């Protein structure tokens, strides 16, 4: 069990670190006043007012500062739209199309550079946490292309929008709004305690921040100071990002030395397949259970001592692919609740690892990638990728959660 570093969490904004004491002053919103004058704020919303009173009492925060902060937070219709479930036919899940967005030359080249430039830090993270470099490199590559695309949304605005104006059409809108109120609470508490201006921080439309796109509670609970400068900075410190991803994995059940999945052959009857798919990505079967249900796992997976899950990767109208997922596959899905997501992280890391050894890249097993929607092609790449997650999850998952959503 690793001890989570207890050092003070310093939330450094991408642009500035304000050292001035703000507890007696209102936070300043560095925006042009004309643009914000007509925009909707949370000043007059009773539920926002109740939030202020509750959080001030619970977190021992100056109520006037909290109210001033929230009163400057602005409803962002783009955030609301991006979080709105798509209507119409769900479409067929397609792993190969999803994979082609993440396991691609730009990300592989950037990952190769990131790995080479941070080799010693990645080795230290592997030694400390037991998480091999390829998984850490895979996560940071899929999330932000190594910090190239960390999002341009005001985190306060995004979190306030999702906390108080979560899309009502979502089947679990009330739960999701509650989740984002918790994230907003943590974000504002951290800013208050560290004398930083909450309006300086930008992130994804879901409020995820920095190279590994940590949500505020994940930052608070799992981020570590891995370069030893006394601060945690997931925007600028590659070492902190690397250590924090590894620590997040350990806190969510990562097992040192265990592969994420085993290759396998499926010889199951339809009834056996139904049995094996019922627990979804949760490891629930011994290797013997899997064999008894028609799954032939290649050695050494056939003598794996832990539980396994049958991971089904649907390929549109084509044949699905299957792997036997371990606890470590499941751990990767604690970062983002999607088997497609986890497999993309794994395969991107594998591709970069091969590139490091000079081995030729494996051919893309996928068919032609689906055309990105016109909506995606009009957006910055980071938001397109974020929307791709959401699209996939809306189809594939029960809960379209933001990246790095912490499971209860
Ligand atoms: Ca640091």
C-alpha cells in the first residue's frame, strides 16, 4: 500500500500562480467585461446559494469569497451541449474506428519523444509504484497528447454549469449534477486554501485538468509531487503528471507485474458467452472458469491466479475481438469507464514501446476509420477527442462520465 503524499496541494493555473492573499478580497475574473456582462451567472440561483452556505460551513471557507466566486462563474452552453446525450439511433460500437483516433502516428511520435525525454522519471515511477512506463505514457498520450491539448474551458464555469445545469435529458442527471457539485466544492476549496484565483484555471469541458486530466477530487486525493519541488503541478511538471498517474493506478488496485490482458481464443457456446459477458469488465472468473466456458487463454494466462473478465470489443458489423482482461485492465477503466478507452491506452503504450526498440509498428488491424462528424472537425482536436470519448461512452457505457471519474 503506497502512502499518498500529504504535501500541500498547490493548484497552479496554467497561466499564473497568484500569491496574494485573497481571503479578504473577491476573486478577480480576468475576462473582458463586455462579454460577461450579458452572460448568465449563478448570482441569483437558490441552489447555488444553498451550495455556498453548505460548502462554507463544511469546508470552513469564507462565505463571502465563495459567494463572490460562484457569482462570477458563468453558465457555459457549450459545456452543457457537449455533456448532452445524443439522440437518435445509438449506432454500432466500433473498436477499430475508436482505436484509430488514438493509436496513430502523431500520438506515437509524441509519445516516443515524451518517453525518451522522461526515461529516468518513468523508470522511477515504475520502481516506486509498479506501473510500467508504457501504461503511463499511454494514458497521458490518450488524454492530452503529452500536454498539447489540456482544454480551454474555464474549470469553474464548466463545473458550475454541470453542477447546476446538467443536461436534464441525461437519464442520471441528478446523480451527475451531484457528482459535479462535489468536484466544484473541491476545486473551490483547493483554490481558497492555496490562495489561487479559481478563474485562472482552464481544463476540459468536464473540468479535468493538466496533462493527465485529473478531476479536482482526483487531484486532491491521488496527485503526487514526483519532482520534489514541494508543489503538485499537473499542468507544467511532467514528473508530477507521471507520478500521479501511477499513484492513481495503485490507489485503484494496480497489481505490480501483472499484464493488463491475455490473448485468447473464443470457443464458447452462446449460453457460455452470455455468462461470461454478464459481469462486463469486472474480473469475475478464474482461468479455470474461463476454460470451462470455452475460452482458451494463451500461456501464461491459462494459469493466471487472479480473476479475469471477458472483454468484448465490438467492431461494427464485423467480428468482435476478445481479450481476457485482468485486474490491471479493470484498473485502467477506473480512469475512464470504457473498455475501448482502456484498450486504446494499452495499445498506444505498446506501439510507443515498439517504436522505442526500433521495431516496425504493427499494422493497424482496423478497417477504415469512421469519418469524424462535422461537429468534431469544426472543433479543436482536444475537444474532438473529448467528444469522441463521450460518443463512445454514450453508446457503450451505462454512464457517460468524464475522464478520470472516480468511482464511488
Ligand atoms: Ca512537483
